[in-house]
C-alpha cells in the first residue's frame, strides 16, 4: 500500500451526475480495492493502471483549506447546491485517523 500526500489545486468540482451540483473527492485511489468498483479508472491521472486499484491512496492534504477558500468564493445560491462527497473513492479511508475527517465536516468546525 502506497500513501502519497499531494497539494491539490482545486477541490470542489461541478458534478456530472444529474442528482448533484458539485462533487468533492478528498482522495484519489482507495485502499479497499473492491473488485466491483467502477472508480478504478481514477488513478490514470497519476499514471496508475486499473490493476493497481487498492494499492495506493493520494491524499489531498490541503483539502480543508481549499474547501474553505472555494466555498467562500461561491455565491450564496451556489453554496446551497447539493455536494456529493467521494464520487470516485471511498469517503472514509483508514487514514482518517491521521487526517481527522472529511473536508466538509472539517469546514463546519
């Protein structure tokens, strides 16, 4: 298992699903490696193959700061939209004990 901390440039993305306005993925990869997971394509941005799914986790270590910054820039009506947490990764990884919660939960503090 490989854990890599990265500095993300953005966090909140427009959603491509009809039921959500925005999506937040605090990680790329997943340590669970479920055989049925549709999201195994997500690692290609880091040069990872589908076969490696479950062997790595890229942690967006600046996710909380980015969420606060990006939410502050959004108009009030856009902030009222729906946000899906973790569309292409499991929202709770075992490393949450180190990174202390999701970006959304941490923004509420």
